[in-house]
C-alpha cells in the first residue's frame, strides 16, 4: 500500500520530468594558434523534451575579446538560421526559425574565431577560458573540452588545470588527460548554473604577444576622439563660425538702416529671436497704427497682467511677410477684432515658428547670413547628440569609451552654439546697430555733443521705443523722456493710472511676459592560477531555448 502511495506521489512530478529540457552533452574543441588566436567549435546536443521551441540561444561574454566568423550548422552540415546581437557584455547567437517549432533532440555545431583570448604576464602566457559558462539554467549531463596545442610547444612545460561547479568554485574537473598534442578535460552531471573553466599556463615565447597598438587601439582611438573633435570643431569655428572683422570702433548712429524692423534688429544683434524681439515687433505694429494695446490690471494678489489687442487696420500694405503672419496669428481667434493675449496660449505656437522662420529668411535675403542660425545650431546639436548616444552603446562595455563619446558630443554641440556667423554685410549692419544702441542709451549731457541727433520729442520716443525694447535698453530710453512724454499714445490704453514714459515701459515689460506665455507649446580578469575558479575567464556565458 505504501509503495502504491509513493508511486502515485512520484507520478505527480512525471509530466515535468518528461517535459524538462536538458543538454545531453557539450563538446568544445579549441585550437590554439601561435598568433594567440583561437578557433572554437562547440557541439551541443540539446534535448527539448516534449516542449515546443524555436531553437536555442548561446551567450558568450565578449567584453575583452573579439569574436568573428560565426557559423552554425547541424549534424548534416546544413546551415541553421541564426542572428547575433550584443546585450551588455554578452554576444548572443540566437539560433532557429521564428516560424517553426521543434521538439525532442537536436544537435548544434557553433564555430567562431577569437582574438585577444590569451593573457600575457611577466613570467608566463595564459589561456583562461570558460569552456562551459554558468549561464545555462538546465542540467548538462556531459561537458568535454579539448585544447589542441600548436606544434612545437613542449606539453611537459605547460601548467594546466580545470575547474567545475557553480560560479567561483575551484573544484577540479572529473578527468584531465593528454592525447597527442591535445589536453582533454571532462565534467559530468553539471546541474543548472554550473560550468567548466580551463586554465593553461605557457612559458614565455611560444605565442606572439600583440603589440601595444593591437591591444589598445580602441582605447587609443577613444582617447583621441575628444581631442580630434575639439581640434576639428575649433577649426570649423575659426574658419566658419566667426564674424568677419568689423569696423572696430563703434560710431554712434541716429537711425536704423536698411528698413529693418525691431524683430530683425534684435535677432541680428545676438543671432536669436527672443520673446522681447516679438514684443518689440508688436509694439512697432501698434505705433504704426495696425493695433491698439490695452492693459488689463491684474485681479487679486496672485492675478496676472493681461492685455487686449485690437486690430485697427488690415495688414495688406505691410512689406514683410513675417509682419503679415504676426498680425494674422495674433488675431485669427479674435472676437470683433479683439483678443486677449492670455487667450492665445497654446494656440500661437505654430504661428510663432512660422514667423521665426520668416524673420531668419528675411535676414538671409538681405545677405546678413548665409544660413539660418537655428538650422546651423540644430545640425551641430544633433551631431553632438548622435555622438553621445553612440557612447551609450559602449556604457556596459567600457565607461572610458562612453565618456569619450560623451565628451566628443558635448564638444560638437558646445561649438555648435558658437557656429552661426554673419556675413561681411551682416557684421557691418550689426556694428551700425550697436552705434544706434549707443545713441539710445547716451546721457542727456553727452547728447548735446551730437549736432545731428533727432529732436527730443514724443514722436521720437515712440518711433524708437520698439527698437529700444529689442535692444534691451527701453528703461534707459524712457527715462530720458520722463518730463516730455506724459500722455497716453493713441495706440496704448493703460487704464486709470497716471501715465508716464516709465509707466509705459513697465507695462511693456509685463506685456513681454504675457507674450512669452503665448509662444510656448502645449505639453503633450586576472590569472587563473592561485585563486582562479569557474567563470573567471573569457568566453563562457551560457544559453537556453526560445
């Protein structure tokens, strides 16, 4: 009765035993060459049991070695489908057909060549190789590794050992034997996650040690990469990214050249179209009679300033496409020709991008630039990002390589910010505008020295106020007219506050903050002798089925 109960109990586990995968045998043949390369062939007799799978995968730790000429065939020398990929430090060979399921026993012959497999020490050369890695999570009934030694090597002078078991174990393999010029190691009944590692030590002189360049060519190139990137980018900046030499001394000017508008002025001076430049352009259109700006006082302690824009006339007679696009974008959502700036939030972004593109195009058309500054900057930033991203591929392989690519990417991107350059004509106009900025900021006592300066009156203040905003000197400009400009202009309504030029400029500062909101888009290894063990060498890894 007890025997029957025991048999019934054991039968509960029978399906899992029948279905379980296992490796009947792994035989690894390693041919060691005097040029310190290896030719490796692995024969894997894999039993899928009753499970239906596509094939197997083989992981090889390849962080310090170079693996090439991979081939996978069956016992009839027919090619298997396979693909390779890198996952961290592992090279994975994935064998099988995604459209085909297999079961039972199958044999896989995997062959490949290895460079940099030998370690060269002061007193000996060494092969420290994980013939069977600890990454197999199924039992391995038999593991045999045969190392073929090159002709001319005295086997009596070779030190060799073999470890088996879990990772780090130093238990000796079941058997070691010399057959001709080969050494054969055997391990039996390896449980899941157990492996076999062999170590061979040779006297110096049998194997060609790679040169310093052959061993470290990648590190050398990686070390040079940031230096080369810096030199190349410095050369590009020096030859293409600098403005031509200007006139040197900035001469005070009293007007704006070439019919430029404030947004063009602000963009040309610093290569960048900023919120203040667009604010200046809106004020410019208001001064020209196309708009009226009404300041709405903020409500409550935490309220925000808002403004109403009212169309006064159509934009058909405006000579610049960006001004026409600006008026259209501002008022396309208007009700009765009026709209609050706050109502344009998340709506004006696309129009802003088109206006920005049109402004840069106008500066290129005037021959101030050869190419659009944002396009130049973005191209270098993208190149820098790609370089840095390439470094991520090496992050697990080598932090040194990752850091080199990252520094190179930052170098390219950093210089890219400096690459926009004006033409000779653009530089001359920029210097002229700096002279005009000097006029806007000069003190009254110094202004008397200018015999041809414009008359100081309300008309002059309004005419140049938008340009002062674009150049960032509106407060200095307004201060000079505090005693002259005391009435609301026709294009601005500040409410019930006592008007002054300084109050107007303060309101324009609030206006600039409000316009900024409408321009944003909605968020949408060591030696194997003395302390060596399983898993400490090259190769190894493991595998499984899929």
